[in-house]
């Protein structure tokens, strides 16, 4: 915090641990410009904005950098899609820095506990003042990250209930990993989902043949996952919590053997 900045603007110092390797992070980024979107931020002078350290409240720059990297997003700039969705935020360095902090902070909160839905209220509580004062901006960023699968995906505990005024049913063809993941996400968004599978089993190419009689099993399908990205790490965490992805329900309305999966 610069010596010329009012002390009232400084978030209370906290000794929070870095969630990467359990180490205590002390890295701070100085003299960052912040966006001006509402009356509170507009009342601050440029000098005050420059001295207001956006990472002071987190006290850990590394965790936010890591969150953006694991989400395959650049830490220090907006993507082309973000520029299209938030053109007003690209008009100045202040607004870009504000957008990036809220976006990266939201990603960090989701990756900290990917088994629990990250609601808008939860991220508003985590953002320090004055960065939580523009509720419209925080809501838009949260909706964007959720819509494009950066947060609230996979197998997690839902805290909100979403329903449309008119019932909308979507049919997903194929009960492989991609089909089941898409079906769960559509279900989370409030749609009624039916998954159709022609084989007498789920999981598509992922198939293990158990030979019995003490013999080791054999993987006949896609048993190797290449890469060590965060998406696979979160998928492993989600699948290890003991929840079933679907429940089989047989149907012979066609010449094929179908599996009608009801998501749970």
C-alpha cells in the first residue's frame, strides 16, 4: 500500500495460506491500476487507484495466477471471447485489471473446492471492498465462467435449484464420458435431460473386461488419459466422492438395446 493512499481503502491484512503445496504465500503485485465501473470506484483519484493493491486482501498472487493457468486462461489479459462479451471493460487499463482480478479470484475459489457449487453470493463474500460493490459486473463474470464451463462443472453438490417456466427436454445421444458430462451440465442449468445409449453399458470407449478366476482385468477402450491439466485433476476429485453418475433403465422400443439414463 502506498504511503499516499488512505488507510481506509486497505483491506484488513490476513495471513491466509497458499493452497498450492500448503505454503504461505507473500508475493504481492504493486501499483496495479483498477477499473472504474461504479460510483464508489469513480470517486477515487487515479493516485488512489494506483496505490490500492488488489492482491493485498488475498496476500497470495501465486494462487490467483495458478487458477487462471489451470483454467487455460491468460492471467494478465482478456481473451478474444471476453473482449467480445465485455467490450466496455477493455476501454482502459483500470477496467481490464478489475475484470481480471474478479475473474481470476472466482476461478481460484472454485478450484479450492470443486465438489461444492460456487454461488454468486459466495464469491461476493470473498471479494474485498470495493471490488464487490459492482454486483452487476460480478454477476456477469460469474455467469460467463459458468456458461463456458470454467466453474460449476462435473460432479459437485448443488446449492441452487434452477427451473424454466416451460419444461424443456434435451436428448443426449451416447452415454460416454462426454455425453454424461454434457447431460449433467444441462441438468444443472435447469433442463430435463434424457441420455440414450445403444450399448448395454455406460462410459463409451472406457471399458474394462474382467476375466475372472483371479486373472487381471484388461482395458479394451480409452484407458489412457494424456495430459496433467486441472480439468482431469478436478474430474478425478469429482469421481472419487462416491456419487453415481447415472441409473440404468432398460428400454426395447427400438431394434437396438437402449439405456435410458436418469441422472442423479
